[in-house]
C-alpha cells in the first residue's frame, strides 16, 4: 500500500499560537494542493488566521484558543505580527497573509483547475452581492452554493447535509471571530465531503464592495486598524484600545525562538 507523504510546513510560535511561515502565493498553492492531492476522509482540512485582535481574545477565551490549535493551518493576518516575528522568534514571517488578499490568490491559482467553492456567512444581501462579484471576476470558479450566516445552531444542523452533498473543495466561512472558529469545531466532522474550511472574517464585505481597504502604505505599515477605526469609531475604537496593548504583551511574553517543522497530517 502506497503511503501518502503529507506536506511539511514551518511554523513559529507567536503569543502561544503556531503561525505558518508561508507567503500568500505559497498559502494559496498549499490550500489547492490539500483539496486536490491530499483530500482526506473524516473531516475537511481547516485553515484559519490570526492577528493582534485574535491573539488577545484567544488569551481570554480558551475555547477560541483550542479552535486555533485544532486548525491545520494558521496564517498571519496582521502586519504588526509580521514585524514582531523576527525579533520575537528569530525567524521572520515572509509577509502578511490577509484573507481579503488570499481569496484572490486562491481564485487566480485555480485557473485551469476544477475548483468548487461554497460561500457561508454575512447577511443575505451581502452574501448574494459577494457571490455575484466572484462570478464576474472569476467565471472559472465553480460556485457550489451559498448561505447567509445569521442562523442558530438548530438551523445549521438542518443545512449541513445540503453543504456536504454539494462537496465543495473550499468552504469559505465568514462569520467573524470567534463564531467561525466555533463553527468548524462543532461541524467539521459533519462535512466529510468538503475539502477544506477557510475562515474569512469580513471577507464578503470586501468582495461585495461595501467595505474599503486601507491605502497600501497603511497596510504595509501595520496601520490598517487605524483606518478601520476612523471609518467605524464607535464599533472599533474601544476594541483596538484594549486588544492592541494586550496583543503586544502576549507577543513579548509568549513567543518562542526557533522554527518548528511538521507534516500537516501529524498536527
């Protein structure tokens, strides 16, 4: 019997969490490779991401931390974490892997391949507009289906068979932190025909055009949080005032030097 050799990735530990040392292109190719060459029985692969806010919440929410450790791939979606990775671990992360950018990397890399996607999350109108935008931008993507994210536990149970029967290669789950992590922890085992679950945060808002990205220089400087706060001060000001200092302290006290190499299947 031929033994499958699963991909090996490097990670560094930032704020008690293992973060993949992959750039956006490598992450996109790995995701497509997992659903094409290493599709596994039992449950989908799970990919999520971490930034300062997530670090801060996970330090206080053991359920979220457990969900992040459960994921097969944790990418860095925060420029401040990229900047801190070199001094804190001795092995700098190559770049920020923002899901908003990564989606387009995956879609571009999927050209010439048969890739099906399901879009779960956001409000109905937002979800519909996001999927319409994807159809226009990437007609080569097979859209298996879509569902808005405002449902209770019982409603999700009713829809899992539908999602599973469509067998999408990638299920984009954009419910926000920590709801999207709780989703895959509760339901991944019920979706064995899904190739990979990727959390999306506010991805659908950007795909639909209702949300704006910060200027490129602010993204590179790690100031996208300031741009978002200026747009939505009532909702975000207090969040960042509390999570940013806590995240900085976690990076300082709970990061480890060195690189860990492991095959994904063994994690």
